[in-house]
C-alpha cells in the first residue's frame, strides 16, 4: 500500500450533473468518474496518501474503496508522474498567448451571430422569391465540360472544407484552448482536421459552439454563394458563368451539411447530442443496445453484451439514441436519392451523349478525358489501398515479433 503522497500531472475537474470529467489536458486523457470517485481523486491530488484516502472514503461513504485498483487506473490514464518528472513543460505550453483568439472572439460574438442570422434570412427570402437560385443537383453542371465539373468538385471545395474546420479551431481558441488545424491525406485525398485539445476542460454549455462552428460556416458559405449568384444574374434572370460556378460550389456544401444529421457517422451533431445526454460513448452504447435487442429477439443470449457496467444515464441515452440510428439511415438514403443519384445519372447521360457525337466534336474528347481521369483515380485508389494494407500487415507482424 502506498504510504507517501502520489505525484500528479496538472488535472482538470469539470462537474457534469452527477458525474465529474477528470482529465490531463496536455495529452487529452480524460475519464468520467462518479462524484465519490472524483472526491477521492481530489484527496490524492491534495496530498493525502493512498491509505489516508481509503480510510477517508470508508468514513465518508460507508464502503470500501479498492485503492490499489484505483491508483493503477490513474497510472494507466497517465495521470501520475514519476519522481523525476515535473509539470513545467505543461505549464509552459499553456502559458503563452493563444493566437487568433481576438479574431475568434469577434467571429463568434453576439453581433456577428446576429449578422449571420440576417444573412441566412436574406438568403431564405431570396430563394422563396427566386427558387432557381436554391441549390439543386443540376447546378453542378455549370459548363458543358464535365472534366471542368469534376475538377471544380474535387478542388473547388478545398477552401470550404478548410473554412469548416477553421471555424471549429477558432471556436476552440475563443475559449483559450490550443486548438489547431492540420492537413493530412486519406488514401490520396487531402483532408483538413481540427485538433481541439482540452475541450473537456470547459463547461458543457461552452462546448456547443465548438461543435456547431463548422455547420455555421457551411450555412454562411451556402447563403453567400447563392446571393452572389443572384447579384451576378443577367437580364434574363439566368446567372452568368461566375454565378453558375457559385451555385455549383454551393450544392456540395449543402450535401455535406445534411450529412451532419447522419449521427452514426459521428458527425458534428453527434457530439452535440452526446454532450447534451452526458454520454461519452453514445454511439457504442446505442449500437450495443440495438444488438442486444436483436439477439434477445432471436433468443441468442450468449451474444448479448453485458449492460451491468452501464450507468442509468447510459441506459436512458441508449433508449433515446437507438431510433436516431434508424433516422440516420433514412437521411443517408435521402441524400443519395435526392443528390448523389441525380448527379450520377446526369453525368452518365452527358458522357454517352458526348461519346456519340464523334471525334470531330470537342465534347467527345472532353468525355474521353473524363473517363481517363476517373480510370486513373480508380487505379491510384487500388494501389494506395494495397500499400496501406501492406503497411498495416507489416506493422502487425512487427508488433507480434516484438511481443514474442
């Protein structure tokens, strides 16, 4: 039994109804504890020994605390520090000014939020009066060249993907968090990622803007692109090339916005709901809840997941979340039927029409280039996927060899 005080890295304690989120923000290691467990941890952090804390816990709550197991869990979470470690590196990292915090505070101030609402209202009035400027699948084809359409769909969205993630990062910096925006690749696609370190150290109500920020940017972008197209319209009311391009850029953003409602993909809205329900693994518990009912209906109790470790809140959240999984499937199907399929069918029609026009028609060569570009992407995808799987197998074999 530990007879000397334990040494801890700087920890944060955030009350969450009947639970407490305790974490080490510098490495984003967090755990949800019942209030009695958090109180015991506070005693240890304050300098009480493990023995003293166990005795206090028994007096306070009338039951034993397996202090050995408790301390080992803290060690696995990297909350404890060795004798030769200090917390200086963490304090140094957190002591500097947060870049762009003033900009972030301005972007998410009440006057700016009111301005965003006004932009959305003006856009809504505009598309009611002029429905042709509302985003639709056919607007993707702003030119006769489908190669240009594909290139705009691939690269024209990068600034808006960047803006979506940048708004997440700025919302975190507004709270003083060292959030950062990174660029990486998935297979051969460029993706932007937000790392919002320490988000669980702030109150629940303050986290929501961090989750909603990306969708807020999407709404602003959709509205401004639609309004730009309206302003660039010609005398016949049909947008010129620049206006058509603006609408072509807006439609994919609309599609991504609705993807946020497919919660089982762990979208921005998923984290909003999980935070509201106070469940840290809402999707995992919701899926387990559905699977348990499925196997129970088939009378296969051996496949049922043990629910005894769930709290009452977890169980209530699972009951609420299970139907949402089904709604997500409906939304996903709706996106494909109303957005993806019409674009794909029009693309096929244009390819067939162009190839039938003969080699003397420039559209023929545009369609050939389009097919070649997509064939190259498929080959590249296969090559990169195989290399990725090969690397994973090599890493797995190396791990097994080291374990042996």
